[in-house]
């Protein structure tokens, strides 16, 4: 009988009976680590297994060994994270666990968790649940942090692609596998609860889950039912402080032929100078910052152009205190029926929800006014002002409230059939719907204090500042908690509603061939129809201009800015954001805005996308003595049709691609494998980037032109040619250890970047930023991985193991250079965004009898995070400094059924920092993340 198919990405056994001396799966080991849940099928004395059958019984070593087995027995280059026990994934969420996979880097740690995953430096990751493409609202991928770790059986990270897999996402595929009833023999119940303490928020939060599963043998066949439910709550606090963007200033001794005041901010135009513009904002490297740097300025009054010295300093300084509460309910229902050994039907329903409300208490002050300049100090050897006192700056506080939620549903029905002795078939029909909503409310309160004294880098990139007091006033103007200091300013009232749905049908098959070089023919077809829409409401911005002291119900005093780690005001009064949320219609009426029953949310766009894809592939095998050559070649065809309906226009687009793939494996020795892969993948633009509507914003800072932004419905897919070569050694008892090295290259054409042009709209010039396929790039890298539990250790050291990975990346991307007219005048080369040159992780594990522990350390080098707006004098690139995290996990088996756990994250209490390209002189942002400690219990029977 041929092996029973679980899914076609993983179906094919790596070695046939023709190559028994080559590396193969140890069924004995699999059965040991799966608690007997795996099913073995015989074909010419060959043993294979169903990968969905992994159930690991509370063992770090067995969990890692299962991941090794999956990697060993897949044709594609894959890394797998397997749950240590039912309901026990290695980390609080899927994203945090993924950062320990070679080639995977995480970033954008905010609101108490990591949010963004990149694979080998690329962030367009395709996400699937049980092999089905899944997304959040109008996006193309799911927010992985929204999937509770307690529902996860394992996570597969595919770094190469077979023809049978979904084609989009040049970064790779992350496939989350949930539990199914046929994973267990008979009845299984697991109850788990943890309390998680967050240091910055000083809150203790629940994280609970329950799994109920049973399998019944009946006269009509085997039936199984499983229900898994989870709820996680998190109260979090983020604290940040930021030195603003760099802008140029005339020195304290302005030239006589101009009417500059001492230390006047130098805008791109000035009445006493010829408009050139005077300086070019948005340069890739920013304005020069060497000591005595000059700009060529020509006086309007006549005379020759002069080289005029200038200083660089910051336009503002601000600190934000974020705090909020997040809830994630989730549930998974799985029903399976096997009327005989050749047929299995599975129905699944998966729900994940997200609820979050948070406040931002923002303390902001400009530092660019020249009407009453004070003392200043330069960074030695530069023209950068490090410290200064500014008289009468404009300052404001902002009380912001954000409320957002997501509801995502996935329903699927699948069947697996063994048709005769040679043909295996699967079919899968699924429907999903996802909705996201966000409401934002904010009121600013403002004032003009006597002065602000700022040190833009008081140490480690962290600013410090304080406000002066006028002794002639009745109140202390350095005390920001005094209500009489503040006037109520503008009110912001915004809302967004995004949604998406999809219906997908897949049919796949494998036909086994007779003896020969080619073993089988795999084939399949997939049809997917997807719709996405986005809608928004934006209020006007008006100023109430009333004293805050007259509205005591709106007042709130926030304290603890940046946790007291730098010299800034510790407390300040601002608008009570909770009051805004509870009394939003009262506030709207105060400003003359529409109330909840009066305003409507208008759609920006609606898109329907239909994708038809088909593939054919074949596996091959040839023995050469004790060595084996095997592999797979395939071809995938995909056609995409889109109907786009926008506010003022509609259009249709169509395109197709042919994507070849090939992988070859050669066993140099029984435990040493060489694996080579080539494949082509595509990246489709996000739906929002296809929106052609352009928003125009007039010049408000006297730079001589307005700004505009919009999408581009003619964006073509980004195409990538992918090359991989790995050398892998599997060793130790039962082959549970491994060490490997992989070299890879990505040659990418048509990268989407914001392309800048000057346009004229209604007689006025604007600099228009639109996405375009205007860049190409290459990404090269090396990965190294190790899983090793040494043997023959002394008794006290028995159970020690190590998991380690190291990744080095080198990327180049062509960026068009534009002049002040928006014309392309050349090309610059930058690294890819979110790519660290190097990163590594080390996990030390120790298990002894009832006790197990894991100490994990993750580090990544600094990386280009994003580009700043092109309005300033600093370099465009904003980099995050190197980041690290040290985490600890402990568990103790009180009995066979009861396990107690203790987990701690961010043990070293890290601060995170960013800078404008030059870390020693161009510091930018700083933020704190919280340490967490959790205690829990897990009971199973």
C-alpha cells in the first residue's frame, strides 16, 4: 500500500526501499517522541509517517528532535518548531519563538511584544494555517502574534518552495499547524493556565487554554473530535523619548548681506536670499555635518554667492508614555472521519480575535525658535548643536485614545483518498473572513513656556530636557501638572474599517510510477477568489482655544515619563483619554463635529482578485552504491485577474507567471547530505498600494511646494530567483542531532519603493510619492544551525543540550536619486530594509528526571528600519541599533499529569535605540520594553 498523504508539500518519503543505507526516518524514534500517535504505512518494506502526528510529551529534547526529523525528511529547506507538550509552545507567542530559527529575524517590538517577522531579510512572508493561506482583514498575511501559542502543534518555516506550494511571498512560507483528534489515541484533555506579570505596567494577566479531544472506533469507521480554546490578556506599557529631525540653522553670526537673525532656522526659502532652493531636503546622506560646513547662498539685494556657515540641530524633542490592554480569544474545532484505511475527511473551524485599547500621553516641544536664543554647545569636530536653550518654544501635550479589534474566521472541509494502489488524491475547500476596525481620538493642549533647555544626547542616545520658569508669573511654569498652563487645542477624530474574505479550492494528486528514475507525478490546481476593501473617516481639525482649567472632567495627570531614566519632567497634565472614549459624542458636539449617529465611513477602495494556479512535479531517485541521489523538479503556472474599484475610478488588471523549481539531494555519506535548490517566486503588491487616489497637502512650512501621496494600480509583481545550497550532518543516537550550513542568494527584480516625482495639480507644484517597481536588488547570506545533546556525559550533566543558529546577510538595493524637480538623476545603493548583517541565537537546555530548563539568548545587529520623510536635513535612513533578549523557561513535573512552569523574558531589561545613519552623532529614538515573569500549571489526562 502506498503511503497515506498528509499534505503534498510534505508527502513524499525522502528515500525508497532502493536506498536503505541512506539517511531515512527512524520510525522507532518517531513513535517514541509522538507517544504512539504516528501511523506507519508499509510499501515495499519502506516506512513513512504522517507529519501531523507529532505529539511531544513535555520534553525539550524530544521537541528539538522532532524538528530535526522534519528537516531531515523534507525535500525543501525547512526549519520546524514543535510544541514541547500539548498546549506548550516554546514561547508566549509564535513570533517570539521564530526568532530562534536560523535566518529568521524579528523587529518592531511594540506594545509589549514582537510584531514583524523577516525570513532571510525579507518581510513578505506568506502565512498559512494547516496549509491554507490566511490573512488579516485587507492584508496579504496574518498577524502571527494573534495566533495563541497554546493552539499550536508546530510551525514550519519554508525557505524554499516546491511547485505544489502557494507561489507568492519571496521571503518564504510560515505554516502554523494546529492539533487534530487523530493526533491522539482515544481521549485527551489538557487544561493550562498562566499568570504573566509585566514590570512596566505592574499588572498580572491571565493566559488560559483548554483542549478536549476524543477518538471513537465504530462499525462505520474511526471518528475524532477536538476542541481547543484559548484566551490571553496583556496589560502593557511602552515608554519612549525622541530627539526630533535635523534641520539647518544660520550660525550666531549671520552674514551682513542677508536679514537672518542669529541662530535662525534656515528654511528652503528666505526673503533675503535667492530661491535655489537654499538647501536640498531629503538627501540620502543628509547635509554635511563637518565643522565649518557651508551652504552657497546668494543675497536678493545683489552681490556674489557666498559660502555661508550653518549649524544642524533638532526641530523638537518629545516623550511618549503608551499603555494599554490587549485581549486575544481563539478557538479551533477539528472533526475527522476515516471510514477505512484509505479515506479521511476533516472539517475544521478556526477563529482568532484581537481586542486592544491604549492611550498615548505625548509630551512634545519644538526646539527651533530663534526669537530669544540662548546658550548652545556643539559636538566637538562637527557643526551639530548638542545642547541649547530656546526661548518661548511652542509646546503641546496630546491625550490619544486608540481602540481596535479584529475578528477572523476560517472554515475548511478536506478529503484524502487512496485510489487503487497508485493514485493518491486530496481536495480542500475553505472560506475565510476577517474584519479589522480602529477608532482614534486625540486632543492636544498647548502653551508657550518661557524656555526649554535641551541636551539632545545626554548619554547613550537618550535626550534630556527641562522647561524654564518666569518668576513674574503666578504659577510655576516648569511644573507641567498645573492646569492653568494649558489651552485646549485641536481635536482629531479618525476611524478605519478594513475587511477581506476568500474562498479557496485545491485539488492535488500523486500518481506512483513503476520502477525507474522518476518515482511519481504530482499535480494539482488551485482557485482562489479574494476580496478586500478599506474605508475611513477623517474629521476636520479645529482649535477649541479654551483654558483646560475650565474643564476639570477632561484633566489627567500622567507620571513616570521614560521610567525616570533621564532628566525630563516626570509628570504632566493632559487630556484624559479615557474621558474621550467614554464621552466622545459630548466632545464632538463641543467642537461642532458629527456625532456617532451622524458621520459615515466612506470606502477608499474595493478589490476583487481571482487567482488560478496549476502545477506538475515529479520526484526522482537513483542509488550509487551506499550513496543516493534524489530530488524533485516542478513547474507552477499562475494567473491573476483583478477588478479595482476606487473613489473616483475603476480598472482591471491581469497577469500570469510561470515558476520553475528544482531541488537535488545527494548523500555524501550515510549521515552527510548535500542539498541544492532553485526556484522562482513572486510578491504581489498590497491592496492598499494599488489605490490610485492621490491626496494633496499644500505647503505649510514655506518650502515652496506641497506634498502628495497615492497608490499605483499598475504595480507589477516583484520577481525573485532563489538559489540555495546546504550541507547537513545528522548524528548521534537515533539521528536526533544535526549541524548544517546553508548558502543562499536572492536576485530580485521590480522591488516596490516610494518613487518621487514633481507634479502640477490645479496650478500648484507638489512632490508626489507613489509606489513603483523602480528598484532591483540582491540578497546573499549564510546560515548555520546546530542541535546537539551530547552523549556519554557524567550523570550530573546528562540531559544537557544546545540549540544554536547564526545568520549573516549582505544586501544591496538600487534606489533612484531625484533632483529638486523630481527628475531621476542617478542611482544610489542601500541595504534592504530590516536586514541585519548578522544575527544569532543560543539556547541552553537541561533536563533531569522531572525538571527541565531552557535559557535562550537572541542577538541581531543594527539594521535599516525605514526612511524618514523627505522634508529634513538628516539622512533618510533610520537605523535600529543592535538588539538582544535573554529569556528563561523552567518546568517541573509534579506528577505524570501535572506540570508547573516558570517563564521570564527580557531578563537584562533592554533599552532599544535608533539613529539617522551615523550612530555617534545622529541619535534619534529610544524606547523601553518590559520584563515579564509568568507562573503556570498544565494538567492533562
